[in-house]
């Protein structure tokens, strides 16, 4: 083996050779992807992260190691590049499915770096092996070409991010992972501090406070591609440890920030071979107000690639006094007597129109009702629209007034054969249920492009959300307490907190939030008013955020920022269904590592050193 690597250095990757290399002597290193014995000679497809090269051992008896080699053996080969030639009948032996398909390497020397046991699954893209098995042997799974392509693309996205932000004058600054626990946001992972028994660090869920302090420190433009940690329930696009592109800027407003961020996204998608400026002139993405997003889609990260939008019928129902429908009349009365405010309705009525071209059987609607109940609804009201606008297949048909029925048909643009699906009740429940219903129907009717097809890249800024949300009888920050309210709404902090809009924004792509941020509060007096709304006393604020509050008193500049979810961006860019496909060593949905066995128990001596006792 010493001759290879010490004397014979690798000259090319296994995906690099072309007809221009014919006649050259080359040295390749890689793994046996497949081996074929054709009697007098042996063919081995040698694989590395760049691709495959066919290596020919002729005559076979001159290369006993090639005869023994099996799948995933690690080899070194020296040989000469030649054309693959043609069959006796003149048919070309070139393989058009391989980038290296026009050539092969006639081996002259071979070394086995390492033999391999039979792998527990094939090292190929299209396999049906259970994901848990692949995660258990992740070091083998990582050899599959699809994962190697994903991670190569992710590396290019990282490089493009850094280059773009450097060119824009940003400084890359690292911030601590071990931080002080502060309440709010996601649940933190805690780390025992051995030198301070009984005290804990928190693993940073984001560099939020530190990047604001960098602005106070005068660094003007900061970024970091940073690991963050959140002890949350997992899902298809979430991991306990994740990566974000963290950005903060001083002396800017929301529009200034958007210009820089849109330029970054355009640059990243250029790595995919996509020119977003063809769809979005000037690289400017559309904006949608939070309230409109909730009204039309029931969430603040709508997938805009298809219709089936929600129709808010609350005002119609109120105007008609419930229209003879017993279940709707209580909502109408509460608006009529002033119990509810139209600006902040506690209960609403919504519908989705399913066009006649999309057929729903009784079995389908029963399944839809089950879906609604799983998401908190009591059921699913529906109506089939007839030729004359009459309703059938509806519990409302007998009692609803003609006036309200006609008004609803008109509001929904309903035509004969259409199906109307209704939800009414607490606003938060109705939004959630109708959002789930819309997405389910979009998939059922084939309105959402399949993963793996050329992406319909639909970008959208969702802006102007409320600063606060209801928390029992009080208020809580909807995002975080350092978000700047609209200047014209500052007086409402004391009188009408629910109507305070703020400079928070999310960038949405095809129904996924890929970035979120805000313009920050930089004035201590306004910050104090925000704390008062959420019931945080001066003493509590000092205890939790004293270092930041002090910093704001030393000439803090106006500033704002954002964090891009790098894992989500990579997942969407690679057009894969799981975030685990773009992370080298991911956790399962139960937050464990099947390969290493983490998390694992530690012995009593380690716990004693940390002054920790485990409760079984």
C-alpha cells in the first residue's frame, strides 16, 4: 500500500474523466460500487463522491485482488484511460447515463486499502431500506450519491452566503453557545456548570441578544452561519440542533434590510441554476400583511402555489343575524351586543369552495370531518350547491334563510356542483382547521407540485403582524419582547395592546418559513412599555435581561435582523421531503442518534462531580 498514496498520488476523481483524457495514465481511489466477471476480464465500477469510473482488469488472472473484491471494498487503481469502444456489430459501448460513460480505465496496478463486510443495504439512491436502519449505519448511508449531492449543494450554499455577505460589507463574528438562560421562545437545553454547583448554562437557541449587543458595539453589519439548539418536539423540518444564517444590521429600516436579504436569496438560488429575477423583477418579493394571510389561508406561512383560499363569512353571518342557523346565531349576537370586536374577533365563520371539477365522495367528506376533529374542530359543516343555488347534503339547508344562503354563494363565487366546507367557532381553532383542510385538499387534488419536480419557487414576505397575542387574561409577546412596534401604534401599548402592529417579518417559500426576524427596540422607554404590557416588572426585567437593557442606555443604534433556516433552505433546494436528507448526522424524530446511541446515561461519579442527582 505504501506505493499508493506515498508515491502514487490521486490524479483525478472517479467522476472527472472524459474523452479528453484518453491515453493518459491516471490514479483513482474509491469504493467498489459493482463488480462484473466477464470471463477473461473483470469490470469494477469505482465510486467516490464525484461519480463512477469503469475500471477493466484484463486479463483477470493477472489481478487476483480484483477477482476477490466485493461491494464497498476500498481500492486504489493505476491505469490508462481508453475509449469504451464498440461491439462487433458496431454498436457503441458508451453509457449515456454516466458522465464518464464514454471512457474506461485499463488497470495496470491495484491495491486494496481495506476490505468491507457486506453492507446492510445497497449503496444506491433508490432503496426502500427503513430510515432507522440507514441512520444506524449513517456512515454507509452517506456514501449514497443522493446524500453526497445534497451535502455538496449545501456546502456551495454556505460558500455563496459568505461571499455575498462579505461583498456587502458584513463581518462574520462568532457568539457563545453556552449562555444565560432567558425565558420566552423555545425550550432550552441546559448544561450543568461544574464550577458553579446548582447553576446551569443554556445552549443558545439563537444568537439574538448577542447580535443586538454587537450592534451596540458598533459592528454595523454582522453575520454568522451558526448552530442553534432547541429542546422542542420534532417534525419533518425541525431538529434539536440546527443551523441558521444569522444577520443583523444597524441604521436601517425594514425596506433596507429586505433589499439585502432578497439579494442573498437570489444569489443562493443562482447556485441551483435558477434566476429568480425572471419571476421577480429586480429580485423583489411580494408582501402580504399578516392579517390578510390569516384571513385567506389561516396561517402566516401560506403556500401560494394553489388556490382553495378561505372565505371569511363572519361579517355576512353577523349582518344576517345568523341567517336562521341555530349554530351561527350566538356568534352574530355577540357581535351585535358588542361582546366581540370586529378588529379582534374571538369567533369567526369561514368557508372553502371546492370546485365541481374536484369530486368529493361521502367517504371523502367523512375523512375530511375526521381530519377536522383531529385538529380541534367539533365537526365539518358542508353544502353541495345545486343548479338554482339551493343547498343539498347540508345540515344548514332546512333552516338557513334564502338571503344568507344567496349571500354566501355570492361571496364564495359558488356555482352548481361546487361543495362548500364550513368552520365556525374560536378564531384560532377555525384558522388551524381550515389551514389543515386546505393543504389536505391541495395534495388530494394534485394542486401541489410533487417533491423532486422542478420547483415552482414561490417567495413571499409576511409582514405587519401583531406585537402581542392573548395569554389567558393577559398578553404575551407574539415573537419576542425586543420587536419594535409601528411608531403610530406606540400609544396603543397602554390602551389597546391587541391592535399594536410591529416590524416583524417572515420569508415564506412554498409554505415553509425559511427566515424570520424583526426591527428591534432600541429605545429603553419604549422597551419598558412593552414589558409593562406583558406584566414583567422592572425587577424581573433586570433579572432576566439586565445586560441588554443596560446596553440600550449607551447610545444603541436603530437596528434589525433576521435568521434564515439553513437546513430548510437546503431541504427545499435539494427538493427532498425530509430535513434529515441535508444534515450529515441528524437525529430521529425522537431526538436520538441511532448510530452513536446518544443520548446515553452517565455514571454516578460524573453526576456527583456535577452535584446532580437523577430522579428515576
